[in-house]
């Protein structure tokens, strides 16, 4: 995307740290992914295979490292990918953010 856009998630980690005692950015990326898709209260069986927490945490860690360990940019990348997926009608996961040219 264009560089003139301002990250709407700027300061996300700072605000989160004010509310929670210990914050792990990788887990927060996975939790945001679940929330964006409305999957935070699914049955236990749902969180196996493709949506397994450990698999998504590995993808989230990679995304976080690629984006210079910036949680704000990582959450923004998820938000942009969700928008693109809804607009173009494709299924996505955290690792899709790494493969897409516009993120």
C-alpha cells in the first residue's frame, strides 16, 4: 500500500500493556486473527488442523519478525488482509500476509 497511509493501530501495544500485566505480541496477533474472523468462542474441535493455535503462533511469529517486531504493523497487516480477502472473496490465514504484495 502507499506509504502516505497512517497506521490506525499505532500505539496498540502500549494501550494493551496498560490493560494487561504481561503481553506476548505473538499471542496477541493470533488472538486478533481469531477475533477478526469471529472465532474467539468456537468449540475446542475447531482449533485443530488449519486453525490450531500452535500453527498460527508460528505464522504470527514469522510475521512479527518480518515486520521488525512491530505489533502495530502486524495487526495492521492482518486488518488489510482481512479487507482484501473480503473484497476479493478468498480465504486467508496469518501466513497469507507474508505472501501478499500489498501488505
